DNA sequence: ATTAATTATATAATTAGTTATGCAAATGTA
DNA sequence: TACATTTGCATAACTAATTATATAATTAAT
């Protein structure tokens, strides 16, 4: 199908669907060829019953990877066709154990030869093909169970988008964004405090002129994240990382990570050995990010912020 | 899925269906991730329209391998969603040409990035897997188009069953079968003639005692095919192959071919250089078989049978 | 110039699965 | 021991496709 070459791998689903249709259409004809009165969709259920002596509907569903209602319906059809019957041998009255009838056992014998022929026919295709579809399905089942397609795509999206994020130095034109992005999360989770207003309304005076730095993350030339490195009056720490904010609209692009890394780099350039931060444990994604960046908990410093209930430091390598 | 290992390749259809479900389920989530209001099943149709400027429903169906009603419904849904519109630019009033709307074009741009991400994600799976599912699907599409699964299985069935066919010499206990199998086809297509009754009622006297042979094909120890080698009074031919009959119930096991081969072998053992036969062209499968066995048309011999309108000979190698 | 066959589409019915939901039986827990 | 939770199953409603069939427009054939 030429179509698939043009579209690319995104058409994997469509391609699978077509192949499924081709194979299952022929499956029906194969039963006919062998003169077995049998509906192909019964096959997985039937096979399970031929193997196990007696088994419940839910167990069958789990074994063959169908939903329980699907098996439930198939069982009813097969009972109608006289291939299986309910077997009362159970103390748990919710359970509906089923077994093959005489007729079912007969058909299972008939089908045995058919299965072997199909097996040989498919083995032949495998032998004449370069790429083993059967083995590929088995392998992909495993790989997609390990990490689903949606997860893989979302990781790729993040990776690509974070490439388009630029971290730049603060300019006056970003003051509005610096203020707005911070006000957004602070007032959502806490209340704006005196110290916040000072720094956000006048960052050049309160942060940069005192020897600090502000970095801005740009995505498509819009400021979507900010973070400050604030000069401290403390014997142990030269700088505090603070006022980190990322627009909710720009989440999933690793912007926090990129800002954090850049701030740490900046601090190192300025000769710092360690940087300090204050936060609150209700901000779980933020705390997580700090750990990922290498911060560790410390205790005991004084702070002007009511909302601070966790203090951390990062030793610069 | 352990189930598949037990069942063998016959579960290829089930395995494909499960993989299709896994992939298409995630497809829906992927559109959501990218914030595109889009139903995955629209994708092949949408993609075709994004490529071609303007195209009819049937053309789309052919291109993407769906049925026409399927595309017809999808088109209606997409018109409802405002992604495409009918374009009246056609003289053939049966046709329903469709194109993307402004909104459709916008979404196609949005989706482009998404497609690239999926492409990379799937390429990554291909890279980390030993068996390339994408390439396997492509190859199997080709192989199954060349020779369908049903054809491959039916060939395998024939091959296996013809192994279970035994060709044995005539014994008195097979007289009834020899008669019945021949009467069945002769009276179906023609009328029984005097010469038929003689040979069939008393084969030992009319065939074997005169230096001829009869071979019987047994399947599951039942006689299901017969063929005679009859001594001729002719300077050119020593033997005639005649009274070949195969039970309709045993068709598809190459019994005719096995009998023909065995008769030719027998004739060679008896020192014949050529064998002769008479038939009628309305028996197309039989004539076909004779050609396959190496017989060629000849002309001019006299025959006691009304039904004879073709004469053939096989030069024994 | 009719009539028959073909083509393009739409609609209806069917298929093989899925979720969602409800009910009864069994199990766990305070 | 009573009550909440879990389990097993059936039923209903939905989904994404299919085949079968109807209708209108076009093309081919007498």
C-alpha cells in the first residue's frame, strides 16, 4: 500500500488493522475448507477450553487477552451451538464454569489437523520472508508493555520542544512576565507577601543591582518561565535560587529543568560553591524537580517567608 | 501473551487484533496530548486530503484500503466537524469531491509536528527491537497478495493428505467401489454404455485376465479413487488408461494425479512405450489433469464410446 | 434513441470487539 | 456479626469497521 510510505510510521495502526482484516477474512474460509462448523472468533475461547478441563469465564478472558463481556458473549454462542456446557461443579455460585461437550471434543479433534496445516503454511511464509511478523508481534507486545506508545511519543514531544526553548538573560521588557508568572502560582497556592512585592515589582533594584541574576525561558519568543539567583548575606551561601515560575501553558517542555540547570551554571560562573532555596512541600512537582537537579534538604536558616517549610541546598560540582 | 505460544501460528489473527487494539487505543490519547480535536479513525482520510488538493470518496477509499461506505461515513463526520467541505467543481453529478476547509488546513499544520514525533518514537522502537514490525507488515502485505493465506493453507492440506493416500493393486473386494465410482461420474455427465457395463461388472475377466491392471487409491483405508490400464489390440499402443474415477468426497487430495502417475509407472514396468486415452472435453478438470500428466492430443483412432471427443497419448520417458 | 450495464454514493444491517453498569455472591474488617 | 468492599458475570450501549443493497448519473450497446 503506497499510502503508508507517504504517511510514515504514524499509520502503524491503520496498517495493522488492514492486515488483521486480511488474515481474519481468510480464517473464516479456512474453517469452511475443512468442513468445520465454526466461527473464527470462537477460536481463542475454544482452544483454552480444549486445553484446560474446566475454567471460568473471567479466567478465559485473562488468558486470551479479551474483555470479560466479549468472552461471556462467545460462551453463550458456543453453548447455543452445542460445543460447550455449563458445569455445576463449583461451590462459588457466582462462577460459571464451562467445559466442552462431546460435540465440542469431536470438533477439537477435527480442528487439530487444521491447526497444524495453518502452522506449516505460516511457517512457510516466515521462511520465505525477511522480516518475521510473528516474532515482531511478540517482541512489540513486550516493548509496548514496558513503555506504552503514548509514553514514548510524549517523551519525544518533550525532547523536541525543550530544544526550542531558549534561556536568556533578563531584560526590562521581561519585567511584566517575571511578575505575572510568579504572582500566578504564589497567589494560587499561598498569599503574596511583602518580600514578594518588593522583588517582583522592582527586580532590577532588588535582585540584579545587588549582584543577582534573572534568567528567562523563551518558547516561540514568548517568555514562559523565569528564575532568579539572589545574592545572600550569609557566610555559607552566596546565592539563593528563588522566584522560579513556569507558565502552565508551557508545561511538559522541561522548562523548569532547563532553568534550574542554567541558574546553577550561572552561580558556578559567579564563583559560588553552593546554592540555597526555600519552598513548600505542597508544591510536589517543584520539590521533585529540585531533587532531580541535585538539591538536598538542609535545616535551620532563618527566612522571611511564611510559606517556607522546606529548605534545600545544591553543592555545585 | 503465553496463550499464543501454546496455540501456535494459527492465532496470528488474534494476535494481530490485540496489537491493533493496543496501538489504536494509544492513538486516541496522542491526539489528546497534542490538543487536537480529532478522531483517530479520520486520520487516513484526512491525510489523503492534505496531500491531494481535491479527490472523490471512492478514490480516497482505494488509496487508503478502506471500503467506500467507510470513507463515506468518515467524510460525513468530518464535514460535521468543519474540517472538510464538498467542492462543486465537477461535471459528473454522481461524484462528491471534497477538500479541506480553512480549519482543516490549520489542523493539518498542527498535526504535522505530531506525526513527526510519532515517527521518531516508532523509529526508536524499531531501533531497539530485533524484529522490525513495520517492515514485516509491509513484506507480509506483499506476500499475502501474491498468494493468500487460504491458498497457502489449502495447498498444505492437499500436500499432507496426498501423503496419506495409498495406491494399491486391485483386489476382488474393490470391485464394488470400482463400479460405483465410475457409474457415478459416467451417469452424471453421459449415459452408461454397453462397453461400460462389461468392464465394470466383471473387471477381472475383461481387464485383468487380458493383461491389464487396475489401481485403487485408498484414503483412511477406504477406496476413494480407481483407474484401469487396459490391454489394447493396436500396433501403436499397448495400453489404454481408462475408467479413472475419484470420489467427490475425496477431492483436493491430488488423487487423480497420484493414480495417473502410478498407472504410467505400471505401464512402463510392463514394457509399454506409449499409453492412450479417450475422454470428452466437457470434463475440464480431467483434461487438465491429463495435460499435467504429460498427455498430448492425437487423432484418428476408432472408439466404441459415443462420449469420446478427444483422444490423447502419453509417451513414457 | 432507447435500453442495458456500469459507476459513485448513501443507507441499512451486521460483526467483533469495546466500556459502562448493575446485581448477586463471597470476602474482609471494625 | 453486620456492613463495606471485592469479585464474577450478564446486559446494554457504543465503536469502527464490514457487506448488502438502493438510487441516481453516466456510458455502452443495440
